[in-house]
C-alpha cells in the first residue's frame, strides 16, 4: 500500500478493481494447479535430513482478499524430527493454524492458497509400479514402502494418501468437530473403514474399542454407543484423540487441543498426548498460545510472529536463553504467583496490518531494543547453536549495529 493510500485510510474503486483483477489471476492459476492430475513423480521428493518426519521450507500461504493479499504464512521453515513434539507458539493471528492447515491441505480455496514453498513428509504408503499402479503382494494385500511426498505440490485429489491417515489433526473444539447425529461408534468406525482396506464391521468396532481404551475411557462400550452431546468436554476431546489415532498416524497435529477445557481436564489430556506419542511411535505438532503447555510438552519450540518464524530452538534454549525481544516479551507476560501485586507485563503496540507488511523487521514498532540495522532489511535467520535460530539484527555481525 502506498503512503498516500495509508493516509487516506480507504481504497478507491479503481484500486479495488485492480486488486480484484490481480487476485483473480493468481487464484485461477493456483486453483488449476491444485486440481490438476499429476503422476506421483511430480510430488515425490527426498527429506533433507532423514531423521525428520516433516520439513517445512519457505512456506507461503496467502489469502486473496478484497483489501489485498494477506500473507498469513510468509516464508515459514522448520522441521519436525521423528518421535519429537514440536510446539508452535505466538499471539493470535500470527499464522499458527494456517501453517498446520497448510500441512493438512485444508486451506479453503479459492481465496486461500499455498502460494509457494515445500512441505516434505516421510510417508509410509502403497508401493506403485512405473505406471503408477499399486503393487500387490502374493497374498492379495498391497505392498507398502517409505517415500517422501511434497504435500504442497500434491494435487488435492491425492491428498487422501496422507490426510487423516498418516497425518491426523485434533481440533480445539471437539463439539463442533463431532457430528451430533451419529454415535461415537459410528464416527470412529468410519475412520477405520476409510483408511483400512478390507475392514469389516466387526474389525472396525474392535479397533474403535481399542482406541477408546487407549485414550483412557473407562467404559468404552458405553461411550461407543453414545451420541456426542451425552459426553463431557474432556470425554469428547478423548474421543477426538481416539479418532485421530484410529488410522495409526505418523504425525498428530494438535491445534489448541486443551483451550476449551478446564485446567484439570487440560492436564489429563496433555498427559494422555505425551503418553500416546511413545505408544504410537509418532511425532506431535502442538499449537498453543500457552507457554506453560509448551514448556511441559515440547522438545522443540517454534516462535511465530506475523506470519514468520522469528526464533526456534530446543525447549531449554527458548525458555532459558530466549534471544528475540518478542520471545523475551512473551515470557515476561506469563502470569506467575510472584507477580500478584505487579501489573502483568504486556508487549506494547499491535501486529502490523497483514495486507501491508513493512520491509523491515515486523516487530520494530513494538521493540525497545532497536539498533540502526532495524530500519533496513528484514533480519535473516542467524544460527546461534546447532538447534537455536533467531531472526533479529541484534545477533547479526557487529558492523550492523549502531
Ligand atoms: N479465510 C481467511 N481469509 C482472510 N484471512 C485469513 C483467513 N483465515 C486466516 N486469515 C488470516 O491469517 C492470519 C493467521 O491466522 P491463523 O488462524 O493462522 O492465526 P493463529 O496464529 O492460529 O491465531 P489464534 O491463536 O487466534 O488461533 C490472520 O491474520 C488471519 O486474519
Ligand atoms: S531486528 Fe531490531 S526491531 Fe526487530 S526485534 Fe530485533 S532489535 Fe527489535
Ligand atoms: Mg489458530
């Protein structure tokens, strides 16, 4: 947005038409790419580090709105190692959910689109011959193999290979995610029917009861026959987790899984998630704005601000040696028992307008540690340890400072 538009505070009809025209062209191109037919080779790739289960690299996810392009995820990169829990933290609107929805390819088009970048995922899927046909074993079952997909490049018609099956998602509000007119059993069985070829009514029910047991439901047969409204919030969230686990996923994405629950139930669900990660031998991507939850659950932490990763590291590095002024502010704004008589710290100012991001550090207007370089280019990621990275000019080479 030009300075003149900013001062005016509104868009003229001509400007709105120009935005609509540019948006239409981009949306059409990206929708066509999403809906194309493509051979597997087009979206097969290799992991950069074989010890990872997911590698997100320079991901851009945009919303083409009437006011302009909202760069909700603007060049995000991070990895999820096998058997690890990675927590994403950041204030409301920073792009946590859009990042996770991009991994699941649940961004609602045509307005929302993955614009560019890679999402590499180590899948275990049906083996295919040179013509793309599934290979069968002698006993009639399908042969499987490990292969890496670039989820961002997969046509949407192929996404069933991983969505719900290899990567499962647990949402914040279990009541709206469960269908009120079907029993828990019907909804759980459905997951097995969709993802397990050859499943029978009996085998699906056995799997559903097994999953309800696994998530600590004491009377699984009763819950199996119940409708969602007959269960408490905590029970519903356990059912959602059971549903996510039914297809035996390699990665679970939990987006604010405990925000709608009271503290005691919250602690139980977090304990459950922690136990399950080892039981299922998988990884967890945990999204929350609660630093306490991250400290307890995560092995690695990714801090996001305004659509970008501004710091990442192990949980010890982020909590004991936070470097970015925003991460430091986040930690200071955490309520503690000691802060009884003091006002709670809050980071002054607001996140910049997502349609009109500056080309310097997005945190500059709120930062009390600015140096000369902060008015220049957006800071690059600086590596400060093998696992700790920060995007802030304070950690650039000395000559930038003034
Ligand atoms: N359908 C949409 N159309 C336009 N903008 C959107 C849409 N969905 C999300 N956004 C924008 O994308 C940005 C990131 O949103 P996102 O939901 O990822 O935030 P979040 O970090 O998950 O926040 P919260 O903690 O509140 O859940 C926000 O600025 C939001 O306004
Ligand atoms: S780059 Fe500058 S403005 Fe941005 S967080 Fe670092 S010190 Fe603050
Ligand atoms: Mg969210």
